[in-house]
């Protein structure tokens, strides 16, 4: 399986289907389904924040020449919105997944829907079925549904493993503090509560005021919270500012919320991401 990440020129696909995925998470999932029967191009490289990514001219051209574009939608790919609209206007099938998967609202802003659906493996399993159906519309000579079903079973297995891992976290410690509001789906699936974020909404591009930080410090002190979870692509600056205001041990723990991890992180694939995030949450909260 080969994924063309952050291509500087259009993918050379020949007669194969050309699928463009916006993030490495979606690219990995699509690649698991298509195998060698399509070329998968990933726009946003591993380790880069999707919220702040800006598409290049070559990537915008590649979008317009794709057979299928897979995106999260609901504002995750803020810098890609115009390019995605242009590709769709040119007749490209653009599949935005989050709106199709019963999206939930941000805890910090109930009027805005959250795009981070992949942090709920059940919803990602549903997304895999949607991707299989889209591929079938483009090429019915391959049983994409069967492939999607096999990968969905692997996702179920990874979720079962993560449930076993998180079972060690006592109910009174199932409390999450985050740098931005991205863990709503995780919390809902695994029975946690998100009680505070440094910045509201799901974008890492927002700023926090001293009052925001002071309010969050108060919540942490009142509840005796032992750790904050931040996106591995995000700066530690604000999280460290919060930790610096506390007079007890407090961990800042990176999770893979928006993109896959680099080699050696355990989150190089979507399945690894599911398991690794659960391990990191459990390690931080079981023995604070």
C-alpha cells in the first residue's frame, strides 16, 4: 500500500481510480479499502494540523482531476474549502463524511457541529461503508462492499481492544480537559466527560485569553484533574501555561486527534491510532 502524501505535482494514475483524501487518517482508511486498485493521494501530511493547512496550486489542480475526494467536512479543512468547492463544481465526486454520520455538537459551542468523527470507531466503521458505496458508483467491477466490511471488522477489533484498555479508568476519573474541543466523539463512545477546553470550538487556530486560562485552571483545581490531552499537531504553549499555574503534578499528554503519528508513535495507521489514544488516556488517568 502506497499513499502519496502532500504531493507537489498531480498523481500519475494511468487508468486507475484517483482518490484524494484530505487527511492522513482518511488516506489510510481509503488505502486499506482500495489496496492496489486505486491511487490514493493525501493532501495534509502526517503531523500537520488540518485546521491551518493551505492547499498548493498543484494540489488544487489534483483535486479537480480526481475521481473521488474524501474529506471530513464540517469545517475541519478550513484552508481547503474553496478548492473542494471548485473540484465539485468541475464534476468531481466530493464525499464529506462527517455530515453523514449523525454529527454531534461541540461541548463548548452547541450550535456548531463537530467534524472529529473518526475518534469514534463506530462512526468510522459507518464511514467505511459510505466510502465503499462511493467507490462502487465509480467502478462496480470490484466488490468494494466486501473490502469495506473486512476493514470494518478490523476497526471493531481495535475498538474492543481500546475498550479493554480504558476499562481500567475509574468512573470518577473519566474526566477530560483538552486544548481544543476535539474529543467529544471519543468521550461519547467511551463514557468520559469533557469538562473544559483552552479554546472553544474545534479549531486550533483560535486564541485563549488570560481569563480563559484562569477559568480552566479553576476547573482543574476544583476537580483535581491530573492531565490535559492535546492534539499532537498543536503547540504546547497554552497547555504549559495552564500547567504552570498549578501547584500539583499535572501532565500534558499528546493524543492523535487530527492526524496520524510519525513512525514509532504507534499511531502510524488508523487502527494504531485508536489503540494508542486509548493507551495514553488510560496511562494518564489510572494512576494520577
